[in-house]
C-alpha cells in the first residue's frame, strides 16, 4: 500500500469532513504554484454533482494560499477559493476566486472590492486566479489603491470552469457567489453586512453590470453600495456586428463559442464552414490579451476577417435562435441594486455607443442614481489604461459618501 504524506492525509480528512457536513467544511489544499497552470491543476477540478447540489451558493468548497509576490508590498495573505455557484440554467456549478487581504486591513469593520478583471477567455489559463499566481495578470496593479486603503479585494473567475464567455447570468452568479464565498471564508474577517463595491472594464464591466442587475433577485443579502463600469458590451450581437471584419473581429468569433457553451441548444459546428470548423477548434484555446499574458492571443489570427468566411449563413446573427440568445444576454432588463458610475469612449472601436446611451437612459428612467461620462477622445484601449476614476467612485461609496447623479 503506498505511503500517504502528512499533507495528503490532512487533505483527505478535510475532504471527508466536507462530505460528512454537506460540503460546508472549508477544505485546505497545499499552496498554489506558478509552475502549474490551471488546465493541469487539480484545484480547478470541480467536485461531484452530488457535492455541489448539497451546498448552498457561495459555499467555500476548498481553499489554498497563493504565492504573494504580485502584491507582497501590500498584502498580508492571499488565497484561492473554489466555491459553489449556479450557471445560467440554474444548475449548481463550481467556480474559483482570489481573495487579497491587505496589511492595512482593520481588525473590524472591513470593506470589500469585487474587481472583475477584463479577462475574455475560452480557456482556464487566462483566468484572473491563474494569472495572479503567475504574476501575468494585465490589471494586477489596478487594485493597489484599494489595498493601500485597507480594502480587501476579491477577483472571481466569473466565466466559470467552462469559460462561458459573455454568458450574462452565469457571469453574474459567479461574481455574486464569489463575494459570498469571500465573506464566508474563515480567514477574511468579513460578513454579509460588509460594504461591497463592484468595478470592472470591458469584459469586467460586463460582469460588473450583470452582477449589479442580478443582485436583487439572486443575492439580495449582499450589501452592495456602488458599481463602476466602462467599455460595456450592452448587446452582444450588436458588438459582433460592429467588430465583424475589423481589427477586433476575433471578439465576434470568440463570443459565439463562449455563448454556445452556455446555450447547448446551439452547436456552432452545425453553422460553420470548413474554415469555420478550423477556427472554432483554434479559438477554444485563445484569450484576449493573451500576447501579454503568455497565452494564445484571440485577436491576431483573425484581424479583418469576416463572419461570412466562417459561418454558412451570411445572416447568422439574425437567425431566430441567435436572436433569442442575444435577447437573453442583453443588459437593461433588470433593476440594478447599487448606484453606478458608467463611462464610455465616443471613439470606442468595439462597443456601440448608442447601446450604452440607451442603457443609461433605461437606468435613469428606473430611478437609479447614475453618473455617466462620455469620453470625447476615448477609445477602447486607452480607457482600459485609466482606472483611477472608477476606483475613486467605488472608494467613495465604500466610505459612505453620497452617490452623484447625472440623470437630470
């Protein structure tokens, strides 16, 4: 019989405890290693369907410390948590998040920033959790101001273990359950009364907006006090139309694959040309910003490519099944929980400005408090490099300042 190391024995016992107590125990794993990417890391393997079904949304299923080199000047401890969430169809699933506990965090009365990284990915190696461990997360410095003020940060892999990019409900649930998991984590010093702010840009703005819209129906107990978001894909099909044949065409093709993973009623293979079949297989391993993060880049191979090269029907986006999926993944159909700061570049090459204008109008008509800023010379990339206004907004909300309102 093979020998069992003390660490392995401890993990087995903790795992048994989790089973005996309905997966309520927080199972400890050895520290993460930058040498092991998520696709080869057993930490990312979901528990059984029975274990997930027996756990409440936001339950911490397992956790481990992560190397603290990225934030060592500011953070006292950093962890990865696997937690129970819910997909777009109500099925229990597992997801992973990262929790950063700053050295300046107070002993009591702690605050939390849920930062949604702009990760637009079709594979696990581009997740915020994995890239934080490797030190390659593009936005790794964007949360430093919050950490310096003693605010804890949670960064969830909101696409889930299946990388369901652009799937609105799955994304919202992953963000909200990531917050729940951080609040329930035994090392965090947080509670359900903790003030929480949401922040993100582009794909992270999409996740932030969706979480704010879904919070009242899915996680009403969370004390979300504000949300800052920019570069918003309000209507995914309109984004696809805008980028088709442009520098950002890969966004269209990647979104088709990501949405199909959340909507098994469509199989993109059935709609693809021979070249499209090759594209789909290739795209499954790519992510946006991959070039900067040591992974295959989504954009480069598909610059200026047209959907008609890969999809049999030139009116693919107008097909009834695609229209239904698009409608289900549009923002603006729910009442947001918290006041918002929304900003959008007038020169954005990816996101239709009219869609953002209409979303803000909808929120204002609902009586929401919205501070909206149209940036005259802003494009999609330049605004991604300017997080300070969003950070100032969410910190003001966490500090109890009244939210500004430009609706009138």
